[in-house]
């Protein structure tokens, strides 16, 4: 009975595969949104204020960072929790693939969230005259929460790895 339960639990990891596949659809949707933003700006480039161009650029960077985060979670999550990726020999394999464990993935996700939050906060500061001071304070507080959480997770990971080596 125990073996049946263990085999069933182990097999159920495949339920994650469609979730990771769904993340690939989200990457495609981000790509569509990226180019939509870019194509809307092209006809306006000569009349666009510099601040608006910077805000657009920060938006594009934000989309790229979220896309990279999705790819990292999708590929390393699949490899860590579902099955090893069998990339054919003629396809270039990403250098980090197969080297990120679940703890490392968690830290990279936290660092990515801080980077995305930083870009968003920079966008808020660039547009500060149109945003109330109370909202700006909340944005800063939320960002600092992300930074503190990422730092705490990294520190705890360092402590657990150190104590695991003792």
C-alpha cells in the first residue's frame, strides 16, 4: 500500500507540466504586449516628450524582466519538479539550466521581483507629479518589503547551506 501511494504521489508531479506550459503562453502574451507598446510609440517618436520615452523604455524593460522571470521559472521549475529536459545536441542549452535547485530558483525569483519592483518604482518617480504622495509612499513601502523579503530569503538560504555543510 505504501509503495502505491508513493508511486501515485511521484506520478502526480506531471500535473505541473501543463502549468509550466501555460507559463510559455504567458511569455507569448508578453511578447505581443511588448511589440504593441513599441508600435504605438513609433509614429509618435518625434513628438513624444523625453520623459514619456523614458517611461516607455522602462515599461519595455519591465516586460522583458517579467518574461525572463517566466522563462526561468518555467524551465528550471519543470526540470526540478517534473522531468529532466532532454535538449537535442544541436540546440544551444542555457548555461544555468540544470544548475538551479529549488532554493536557488526561489532566490532568483525574489531578486527578479526586486528588479521588476525597482523599475516600476523608477517609473513612479519619473511620473511623480501626477501621483499623490500617499501612493508614492505605498509604492516605496511595498518595494522595501520586496527588498527585505529577498534579503531575508537569501540570508536564510545562506544559513541553511552553511549549517548543511557542517
